[in-house]
C-alpha cells in the first residue's frame, strides 16, 4: 500500500527528496511499512475483539457481528484499492515498469472500400476505446481540423483518417452518437468538442477515465501514462515528436500508427482493468446490504459492467 505517497502532498514529497536526497525513497518505504503494519494490526485486533464478544451471544447476534466484521474487512481492502489506483507514480517508478505492449492486436488504417464493413463490426460492440488526433499548430490563432479518429476493440484498433476517407468520415456519426455503445478514453472533452464543432457529431455514452479516477479520490487528472501504470502496471511512452507530428499526412508513419493505436487500446484495457478491480467491491456491498464502497457517481454509469463481470 502506497499509504504515505497518498497522504503526502507533492510539495511535501519534493521537500523530503530535497532534504534526504537518495535516502528519501527508503524513508517513504519505511513510513509505508509502519503505517500499513499499524492498520493491519488495528484491523486484526478489532476483529479478535469482536470474535470474542460474539462467542457468548445468540445465533442472530453472531450473524450480525460476522456481517459487521466482513464489512470492516472490505472497507479496509477498499482503502488499499483506492490508494493503489489514485497515487501518482514518479518518473523513477515509471521507468522501471514494462512497456505497454499490444503485438497481438491488429491495427488497421481504414480504406474507403472497407469503411462500411468496419462500421458494421464496431456497431456490434458494447464498449470501445476512443481517441482522436489533430495536427499541432505552431501559429497563434490557427487551429487545424481533427485529422484522425482511433476506435479500439479487444483485438483490433481502427484508424479513421480524414485525409483518406474524405466525406465518409461523417458516417461515423451514427456510431459515435449511439447511446448503447460506451466509448472510453482519457481527457475526452477536447475530442468531443472538436467533433461537435467541426462535424456536428455529438458523441454519446462516454466515460472519461480521468473523471472515473477523480471519483475515487485522485486530486488531479491522472493522464494516460499514470492510468496505464496504476491499472495495468505498465509504461506507455508518448514521444513529443510524434505527438506534434502532422496527422494529416498520408501515409502515416509506423511511429504515428503505433502511437495512435496505443492511446485507444490503452483506454479500453484500462477500463477493463478498472471494472475487474472494482467488481468485487460492488458485489460485496450488494451481498452484505451495506453502505456502498464505490461512489454512487461511478456505480450509476458502471453498474451494468459490474453485473456483466459476474
């Protein structure tokens, strides 16, 4: 449990590093270990006391105490889970993680002749990873139109480039406005605003993973790199040179294709990991008829996926 990193503000953490230098990380580890041991001991002592108290009571009282014990254990596990998901990872820790890989996933730059077939395949999905790319502008007041839409399924990432598809691009409207298909991504506000402004597409049924983690207590936007690290235990590299490249260019370079696909695929994989990690807590609250562990703001859009994960 990264208890101290969760509790200590970034400014305090920077001060610790300045004061203790190379010993700062060791200090944090020791503080984490002490804090976690204290909470573990507190939890164990409480449960021991309760088990001793209920041994002399009637069966219904035993059941009530057992239920309370289970609720306390789940609450403690929930604290650990929230800390793990919302604690930002520093650059040293990020560098040590394995690179986010997706060799088994097919990446396809959609051609006009394939467009309708691909669209039909995507309309059969329940959840899609979603992202867009726009050519960077280096002139004040100049804004380039959206150049690329990336849509990912579990095994394929489709890249829809406006420079290739032309007017077919607008035919993505039906898919993106379909309220029965969830589109998950990171920092979706700018993407959806661009689609609405430039193409009149009002993207429906979206989940921004930055928002989801904020509901769990993240103090600032996590961003793709932090989300991939927290949820997948991996490192996603985003070279600035590729970020600022010309996304209208045909054909896209292999680096551009890999970069674009990674964002949409990472969003989908992070969503699946989030559902997997939160589902036990959703069912624990339901089974015990106890107070919700997961915030209701998250349960409302995600309950369907928790139930499907049973």
